[in-house]
């Protein structure tokens, strides 16, 4: 958490005359959107205005959240987003640890901005900003936003809109409260959010009961050819660009696919490889169990990173070469 003196300094910045912008990482997920909208609604409760800016579009199953339609998507509104960041007095950097994680467009804008920059994030090795609240043990940035609100002695301002957004972020980043990082503190906060108006049944239905036919076709395809290697410890899933096009891929359709590999008895690691729809690179998702560190593995070999049990990467070879290289690299790993 921020130190008491940092909290005091941040309090002094949170005044109506200061322009506030909230930014998430590229390809924003449930925690990025939930934490950002949750913070926006909290600032509104304090009588402050804030713009939420995301580098690119986000999945439709997250657009039910309060004020989601007011989010500025930089890919679609470059001038509006650029001017907002340029004119900002305060920039909240949520759910990512370094400027470049917000993409080639927004990242340089963050670096050049004159604003005071406040990072709240749970990924490893954060960059240095004016204020940094970084804790890799917390399972979701949305939970950290609740801690931040509490540190400001403003927990009584949490209303239904805030509760719904933060609950969604925590639920999605903990895999429905089943990942190992989910703590007793997490559950106590979730209980508080429910008391403030978050409806678990409604949120779960709006977020997860939204399968499209294209998503189910793609899921059936990868499950039909899932490969298990390294004596059953590693599962490999993959999709090609032409397959995405064939089944009408929409953003968010492959969300959670990588987790199916971990559902196989005896697996320790699941790796999902997917050709980018527009550019010539392979997007990679890693998940693991127990103490298997896919963050360091991804950083070492696949230009990525994240958490011990959940990480992403990017590779510039073909999907066939990427998978073969992966098999070679895991041969010497202790999992």
C-alpha cells in the first residue's frame, strides 16, 4: 500500500480542478475494465470527474458494466484520447506495470505526459512512477482499488456501481475465486461488495454466460486436438488465423481457453498459442499450478511476463515453429 505520506499527497491531488485520466493495458480484460470503472465511479462519488482510456477495444461480455459505454477507446478516438492524456493532471495506471504494456500508441503518450502518475498493479517488476502501489500477492487490481479506497478512509462511499465493477474484476482475475492467490482478505472484500449491492448471480451471468456460436466452435476445435507432452505435465492448445476467420472470431472469444489445459489430470502447465488476426506474430498464454513459475519462463523465452501462475508472451515465428521451440525449451525446465 502507499505510505501514509503518499496517501496524504494523493488526497491533495484529488481535487475538482485537476483533470484525471485512468488508463489500462493493451487488450484490457475483466480486471482492467473492472478496476478502472470502479475507480472512476469512486472518484465520481468524491465529486471528481475522470476519463477511462483503453488502448484498444475490449470484449463485449464486459460492456454491461456501469459506464462501460463511456470508455474512450484510443484505437477509435485517437485525438480525444491523446488530448485527454496530454492535458491530464493525474494519470492512474491500472493493471499493468510498464508504459509499453499499454501499446505502441498509448505507451509513448504516458511517457511524455506531464501528469502525476499513480500506478496500482499486481504484476511483477513495475516501472518507477510518481506513486507506486504494487503487490504481486494480491490476486486482482480491482481488490487493490478497494484497498486504496479504504486507505483514503472512503470505504463508506462504495456504492452499487463501484461494487459491481470491482466484484467483476476480482471474479475474473481469480478464475471465479479458485486461483491460489485468492485469500481470506479477498473473500472479506467480496462480501463487503455484495453488501454494497453487487449481485453475484447477475454478474456471473452477464460476464460468463455469454458464449457465441463462434466461441463454442473454436473451443471444440482446440479441445479436439489438445496435445499433452512432457510426461503429461504440459498441455498445448493452438489456433490459426484462418480458423479464427472461418468461425467469425470476435474479441474475447478465446478468453479462458488456456485454462482447459490445466483441467487435465496431472498437468502442471497449459500453453495456448494463437496467430494474431492482423499481424505476423503468435500470441501466447501460459497458466500453471502450484509453484511452477510461468512468469519467469515467459520473460526468458517468449518476450512476456505476468504472474507466477499466469503469464503472456509474444513470438515472431510461425505457429508451428513457435510450438516446436516451446517443446525444446520446456525439456530442461523443472516441471
